[in-house]
C-alpha cells in the first residue's frame, strides 16, 4: 500500500497529526504536491462524502476529516501556490451566504495566489453586498464565489445582480464554482466564468486578467 493510501485513510479518520507527519514523508518519497493532494487528500474526502451521503458517518466525523484535510493542504500550500509570480490582478473570494464549506474555496485561493493573483479572502457565509462592496473598495478585477449546497447557489445570482446595480458589472469578472455549480447555471445567472476545479479556475482567471 502506498503512502498516498495511508494519507487518504488517516484523513478519513480525522487523524490530523498523522496526516501532518505523512505529507512531508510522501514528499520525501518523491510524490509531487499535486499527487498527494489528488490521490491522497481529495481521494479520501470523496470517500468521506460518499459515506456521509449514505448516512454511514455524520457531521462531527466529516468535520474532523475536514480538519485533517486542511492540516495536509496547509503543508502543501507553498508547493502548490509558489510565491515568485508577478501580481496579475486582484480578486475577492468567498463561500456564499448560508454556506460554510471552505475546503474547495481554500484550494482555489492557493491556485490563484500561485498565478500571482492577489486574493482578499472573505471566508465563508459571505453575502452578495459584501462581495460587491469589497470589489468596489479594494478595486478587485474578479469576484470569485464558491457554493457547495444547492440551496446557496442562488446567492451567486444575487452577486451578479448587485454588481450590476452598483454599476461595476463591466469592470469586474464574476467567477462561480463548487460541486453543484455547472456551466449552464453560470450562463443562466449571467456570471462570466465557471470552472470545475481549482487549477482550471486559476488558469481561467489568469487568462481573463492577461
Ligand atoms: Co457538507 N455537504 N454539509 N459539510 N459536505 C456536502 C457538500 C454534500 C454534497 C454531502 C452529501 O450529502 N453527499 C451535501 C450537499 C447536498 C446538496 O446541497 N446538494 C452537504 C450537506 C447536506 C451539508 C449540511 C447541510 C449537513 C447537515 O448539517 N445536515 C451542512 C451544511 C452546513 C452549511 O454549509 N451551512 C454540511 C456541513 C459540512 C461540514 C461542516 C461538516 C463539512 C465542511 C467543512 C469545511 O468545509 N470546512 C462538510 C463537508 C466536508 C462536505 C463534503 C463531505 C466534502 C466537501 C469538500 O470539502 N470537498 C461534501 C460531499 C462531497 O463533496 N463529496 C459535503 C473537497 C473539496 C476540495 O471539493 O469544495 O467541491 P469542493 O471544491 C472543488 C470544486 O468544486 C472546485 O474546486 C475544488 C477542487 O479543485 N471549486 C471551485 C470549489 N469552489 C470553486 C470556485 C470556483 C471554481 C471552482 O470559482 C470561483
């Protein structure tokens, strides 16, 4: 069994300390940060998601697994994001109102920073006005919204509407993403860009700013 499986299992069990020990070990064994993220941590989180959906585990277990996941991604952060790129532009980013999921948003942030895009991280449970006011006050080129719940996706439409009402719609690109979000949804609400994962979100953002 590879250390990536061990990382996946430790993450699923919420063993943050073990994950913290094994991630550097996997790097020493020659696995790349991307392999550790995708085949270790994200693979583990997919299994957690399935078990959660099947009512085999419940919110507390998912929460400690999420903490273990964050412990691992913190170690990988400098490797995934790099730090020598020239600033390309500025984005404000958050998980929308009513939604507390932030693992995906944090990955998107890391990838944006890796492309040299400054990120103002608004955290979770962010309302439409906060996105728009921050974009105005901090001169952001991009508003990036993440949603993991079907019930919170409509906040993204509100962000687009509030940006139009505030007169900044032609100055700011609005990006949307998260597991339930689709290209069709993005188009239906008049946002500018949907991507399925963090790396393509950063690539698309960099392209829009170039
Ligand atoms: Co919740 N949860 N959760 N949860 N949770 C889901 C999302 C769910 C699908 C589980 C399930 O039933 N199978 C389900 C949503 C159902 C739905 O709406 N369709 C669900 C539910 C129901 C809930 C609660 C309502 C449960 C309850 O209380 N009864 C509750 C809601 C709380 C709230 O937000 N108000 C809840 C709570 C939680 C925890 C707090 C326990 C925890 C979150 C901890 C945290 O984030 N700090 C949690 C977790 C961990 C999950 C699962 C298991 C994993 C989510 C995750 O982090 N995935 C999830 C099941 C699943 O997804 N399989 C589930 C890994 C992460 C890297 O992926 O965020 O999708 P993701 O990000 C991806 C892409 O989507 C993309 O990039 C990333 C990959 O590169 N991406 C973007 C994300 N944002 C982007 C933005 C972009 C572009 C791409 O541009 C701007």
